[in-house]
């Protein structure tokens, strides 16, 4: 599974935003089309508006069970 996650590094992924990250409330959490968890930072005033929406995120880091990204 790690090789699948590593193949996403540096790519743009469409994410369905589910809500705040479980480990870091300053980040949002969503899932890719292939169900990989992605945590990413978003401007505070946009966080509530993004939940339930599809957003584009660039994958910047591969973690053990998830990916980290930055909002496009």
C-alpha cells in the first residue's frame, strides 16, 4: 500500500473534504477517489465552507497511513 501512496507524491488529487483532522484541528481531512486519507491546511475562514466539497490538493508528503497536502 505504501507504494500506491508514494506514487501520489507531487500529484494533484481531487479530495472530498470530510472535516477536521483527528490529530490536528488546524488541518482538514478528506479522501481521494481511491480512498486515501489526506490532511491539509486551509484558511480558517474557509474551513467550515469546504466540508462536504470537492477540492484540489497537491500531495506534498507520504505518511504511514495518510498523505499530507496543500490546498490549490
